[in-house]
C-alpha cells in the first residue's frame, strides 16, 4: 500500500458496518452500521475486517456508532476480539438494548456509552478483563424520561469464564 503514504485514514463499508481505517496503526474502528437489524436484533461485532489484501484488527467502536438503534437488543463479539475501547455515546438511546457481552480485550469504556438504554439489565464480561475494576468502581447512570436514575451494578460470577453485571435495586 505504498500509495497510502500521505493518507492517514480511509473510510469504507463492508458487510453490516462502516469503518475508519487508521493507516498509521493498521487498525479499524466501527463507525456505525449500514444495514437494519429489525429482522435480527442481535449484532455481532467482528474481530477483523478485510480491506484489499489486509486483515485489519477492529480495536474501537466510534462515538455514537450505534446511537438510537431501535431494533438492537443484544450485542456480542466474535471470538478472539481485538476491541479495546468503546467511545462516548456509542450505544446512547438504544431503547431496546437488553444485553451486552464484552470481550476481555476491552480496556476502556468512555462516558455515556449506555445513556438512555433503559432496558439494559445484563452486561457479561470475559474473565481476565482489565475493565472489571473500572466497571465495579462506577455508578452506572441511565436516563429515563429526561430524569437521571442512578444505580450501582453488582458483580456476580456466573461460571468459570464470564461475569455478569446486574442492577442493584
């Protein structure tokens, strides 16, 4: 890819998603989806995407990438995920989002990622994730009808390889 010397980012679409390719890091970020999930409300985030002859690791989900997705109910990830960061408001106002699986590769979840995800009651994390302390030290904030509702998420081990965060009512 010698012709890319002066290019820093490339935007492209493939499958269900639109992407940004960071030339300097040789990684990709999911910017959003281009196909509706109404027939299948489960979204699987790929570990890699192919651009030409290159396989790019998907390391982030962009700010607002899935914002206001009314059909989205569950998000999971391909095995061997490379996802490291979920950026601000990535899932904001996903009014039907109920479940989210996080791979152990996730190192950071930015602010307001789940804001106004009123039905989100289960977040499952692979054991060994460095995100666990960050999740445990946070009060999760959700807004219902423009009024902030704060509640803690408690951590309970459900089997030897995953943990689940549930609302502490």
